[in-house]
C-alpha cells in the first residue's frame, strides 16, 4: 500500500481546531484468497460504482496480486456493509485521513491534501514543505504540536456571515473580505465567496471558487487614491494644498472627468473626500511617471505578493507609463493587483509608515519591523483624511461609521475589466476600512462583485451605498471579538 502522511493539527490563533487527521478504514483485496473474482467484482461495483468493471475483474483473477485497492476513506457504515458480505480475500487497513471541522470556513487558506494525505495546495502544502508531516506507519496520528494560524475563527464566521447577507441584499455575484492586523501583518480573517471546501477536490479546482483575495488580480478603482494622496504628501504637499480641478483632463483621445464635478479648485483633502479623478490625476502628473512607479514599487504593488498559503500572481501593469497611464493609475485603473497586496500597502501607509508583510501564522500581535515607506507625518495625515471621509456629511464613506469605534475609510467602484475593455454597469464595489482611526490596529477590505441597484441604495451600485454599510456591520460585530474598546470607555 501507498504510504500516507501523518499531519499536525491546524488551529486558529485561539487554539480552535481547523484541520486534523482521523483514522479511517480502507478496503483492499488479496487476489490469492479470492474464491470468485466475478462475484467479488460485481459486489464491489454495486457498492462503490467502480467504472472499470473489466479491469477490476482481471486484477482480482490474477493470483499474484496480493494487494489491490478497492476503496479508500470508507465510512464506518460502509465498512460494516462490506464486512457483512462475508467475501473471502477482502481486508481492511487503517489509514489517516484529513478532515476539516470548520467546513468551507478558511478553506481557501488551508488548501488541500491528496488521497495519500500529502499537501497539494495552501497551508497544507506549506506544512509538507516545512517538513512538519511524517510517514504514518500503521496509521499512527501525528504527535507534533499544532500549527497555530493568525486567523480567528470567530471573526471569520462574522465576516462570512455578513458577506453572505450582502450577496443576498445586493444580489451580488460574489464577495470577499479581509481583516489584517496593521501592526503585525497577521491575517485575522479572510473570506472569499463562493467558498471552497478543503475536503473537496472538485470545489478546490472549480474556477468560480478561486480565492479572490490572494489568487485574483483586479483593478480596484478609487481606493487607490489613498496611494496617490500619500505620494503627494510625501512630495511636500499638505491636505490644504490646492489642486486645479476646474476642467476635465485630456490624454490623447481620452477625457477624464469627475462623476460630480465641483467646477472649482479642490484641496488635496477634498480630492480624497470627493474622490476626484481629475484631482488625483493632477497630483500624479505633478509627481511624475518615474516617481509614481517608484512609489508603487516601494509599496509592493508592482511585484507579486505571496503568503504561506502560496505565491501570488503577477500584477497586471502597464508596459510604460505615459500621461494617460499616470492619470489612470492615480485612480486605480490600468493596474490590477491582488486585494491582499492592496490591503498590505494600505496598512503600511496607515500604521505610522512601516511596511508590513502579511502572514497566516500567529505572531501573537507582535509588531513587524519593516522598512519605513512613508513618514509618520504622512501616515498621520492619511489617517485623518480616512476618518474625515467617514465623518464628513459629503464623504463617500459616511455610511461606514460605527458608533463608538471611530472608523476611517475610502470607497472604490471599478468597472469590471473583460476582454481588454470594461463591462458597463458591472462593477467591483470595495471599501477600505481602518479602526480605531487615529491609530489603526486593524485594516479591513470588503469587495462586492457585480452588485445590483436596490431600493435602499436609490438604484445606485457605488461602494458608498453597499460596501461601506457592509463594512459598518462587520466592524460592529468583530471589534468586540478583537478586544477593541468602545471610544471613551
């Protein structure tokens, strides 16, 4: 028989079980002891639905075959049914089999194992690469210490629950959300819907169930204005610096204008709060193409980003940056990155300016000591703008406010890119959140794929009307779980 692997348990940051091995019977035949190969083959086909009946009959008729797998991973009830047949030459052997008590929750992160309990994807493959699994001689279970993750199953459940409700409420095709510790880089929760059961190879290979947060790249739209404004502040501008937004911008045959133009110059703060494409484009042009590319590189948005669950895909980026590319990059078009990449960059901008590298392994909240990507002054200004965008009556993030938790945030509504163009009226609505806003411990990112206009949204599909209120519901539920105190208490 093939050697199966004994694997250590996987637990969440609080020790709650996410993956474990169980001993389970497997059925094999010793052809030398089979008295009637035809009857045995027919009974096995009736029980298990073997496709190759002729091949099975031939294997069982060859007396030199002392070990023929008939069925692995039998349930106790099925094993009893085989036992009751009383057919000679059939025997059981115990194997270890991976099981996932939380079902689809965390499935994208955990990955999969094969029939021999070897990791083929995600954290399961990482465990093998680190040498933490071992041959399961005699179906022995692993005695190694559990692998403790950074995720919190309670927070994962709340996030999953609210994203499912959002899909239903806004008739969305899918949703995704992540909660990242802005100091330690720990991924506290990560949910991509539709989910994937780590115990199902079919679901794991289903393209519609791909992890949107770590394996998919998207143009994220106006949430990227956080990066553009950060670059402008680093280049010496202040939130009060005025920007010429009186007329649309042109680049070749393209004209870039604002959805709700004010028809007057705006301050940098107003560019952020009113989510002005013209203003962001002007800021990028003033910084210059080389500076813009270097800043995106410094934030990790120009190269792949992976985690212990696997390597990330290459960002889709322009081959060269001319005037048109400078402008579109400034408001989140023309560059497709994984949502995890963007969240890591945002956390680095908001936590005081220290680069964080996302991890799925528990660090017990210990802050990372990464490079300084922006000054503490720039980071402080960005936090104030994020908060203002939620508290200002005209701010695009005002529906993300949560009583007692001082949320900061930025909206993004990006038309979905398809076949070299854009799918009109089909958007990814996203919201970047941070709390507590004055010193963010946690950064959240919520994405709704192809939401539909509803009566409650006034028929609109913009992020301020859907992803922002979803973020408010999520933070309201998870902040107490994370031990974040209500302001003033």
